[in-house]
C-alpha cells in the first residue's frame, strides 16, 4: 500500500501507541441514527491474531457473535496521536474496498454473464458496520460477521492439535492435498484481484481465515472454507477500462456507502469535520489517487512476506529510488510482489521450523535472507512444489503469473477434488 500519509504507517513500532487492549466484559456502544444504543459486549479478546494497528475481539450483539476490529490510534511523525477523522479514514478505506469487491462478484454485467457469488460470501470476511464508540467518543470499531470454528491459517497450522501436529508419513497424501488445495485457492483469488488491478497488499498466514473439520480415520484435518481478511492496505489501479466501468457503476448505485452509515450516526464526527461521503470511492481506493511519496509508490507489507525487490522501507525511512514505482511500473511489479507473498504462505505451510523461527531462534537461511523465509524442500512438502515456489520468488522475468501457478498446482492436486471456493 501507499505509505506517505501518517495513517498508513503499519510496520514501524515507533509509531504505535501502547495499550492493554480490551478484556472480557468490556462494552462498546453504537449510537444509531434514531438515538438508540446497541451494545457489543466483549466475550473474548483474540490475542492469537497479531496486528500492529488494531485489536481484535469477539463480542456478543443480542444473540449473535461478532468479530470486532478496534483501531489503535497511531502517532504521526511529530509523535502526536492521530485524530478521529484520520482513524476513520483508515477504517472507511477497508470498508469501501470490501463493499466494492462484493459488488464486482455479485452482479451480472452488460455481457450477460453471471459473476460468481459475492466476494464477501466466498472469498473474504467483509465488514458490516463502522461506528464510533459512544462511551469513549474516540474509538473506531469495525464489525465483521463471525462463524463458529473460524481461525487464522497461522492458528490452524500451529495450535497443539493443528495441521503441523497431524503430519505422519503414512498420511502424507492427505497432508499434501490440503497444502495444494490452499495454494490453488490462494493463487486463484489473488489472480482474480490482480486481473482487476486490485492489490491486497498484506498477504500472510494471519490474513487468511479458514474453517476445518475432522476426517474419520485420519489425523489430518480438512479445510472446508478459505477467506481473506484485512484489506486495510489494499488499493486499486483503475487503468483497465472494464474495471473503470465497474467502479463507476458501483459509485452510482443506490447502495453506495452513505454518510449515514459512517459519519451521520454521531454528531461527534460532524464536529470533528469528517467530509461528506459523496460516493467517490475511486478517489479513496485508486492507487493513482491516494497520497504518495514524491509522486511515487512503494509496496509495504509484512517484512516476512515482502519481496526483497520491493525494498525494505517505511515512511520513516522510505526505500531507495529503485524501490519506488511510477504508475506503469506499479502495474507490472505489484502482481509479482503478491505472487512472492503467496509463495511464502505455501512455504510456511510446509516448513514448521521456519514458521516458528522468529519466536525462538533464527535458522541460518533466514538470517542470510534478511528474515524472509527461504524456499527449501521439507519432508512435508509435496514433491515438485519447491521448484515452483523458487520460480515465484525468483527474478521477475521468470515468474509468469498466478494463473499459471494455479493451473500447475491444480495439476499436482489431480482430478476429482471438490471446489471449496464457491
């Protein structure tokens, strides 16, 4: 994502405000337009999900359980906490991106073809509501749906009875199948986004949510659902005429995200001077229109998943000129950066040692590669996979595209596999 404005600073710990988070029983209050108050009561803080810009909790809302994302206020370059409108800008960006993606997936367009079910149904966990906590008057809360049994891919891999623990040589076919299924899904969904010139910008084990089930007679759990989360650092590049048409269609729809859904709910936000939401999401989401550093862009995701060719910069220390991209190079390079992140996700699914290395020790290969997991074969890796992961993380000219990777992994997976994507 683009990182020249203070509110996009994500991976710089010096610019985070420390806080203890929210414990069981804490109440967030949502003041509706009619003045009534709805309570969201924390049932469990989710400390397993790591994020430097947000807290995560499960909360009860009536009889339903919801997943809440509470934005941490960030410090700007002058060490001053950001104001409420700036925090709201970060929250609203993700809300609108997900609404746009769902619109793209959920409609039939002029060519008469029926698109797949909405993106939020089949491929992402999408926000339902943003509000300012009426109790504190400065806490921004985003509400997401929650399904029992959901967990991040990182949790699925590393919990005591999780995927890593299920490995046994006698069941390697079932184990490899789950790795390849995840790879087919991930490469397919990211390719669909990149084809529309949309970039997630933060692909990682923590930003994929899965549901799983036990399989009779096997220790290997079966993943039944995959979804992306955390689109707060995504952006769209609307050069493609088809994509531009979709953007304009979304902009003019009656269900365009309205000010009443975000700012009019509380007079407080008007007091803070949040501008009216005129439906112009192009200006908010388009990579060419959000602020940038000296008219150039640079790609900043979690360092562990970031292509070294994207640089190592933060806003406090932007990358050298070679790692900043004009509009033309952005379109060419960022899909390859996304491919690199997908490869690291698959590598870590196969390599328990590298996944836990950052918590206890650094294996030599990681030390030599600046902390980015290297591609290496392990006993738990499907035969031949390392060759393709090396290509996905190698020189840009050798990478191809994610559609080709999806096809290769599908061939490795074999026929007669249920499609869990839709």
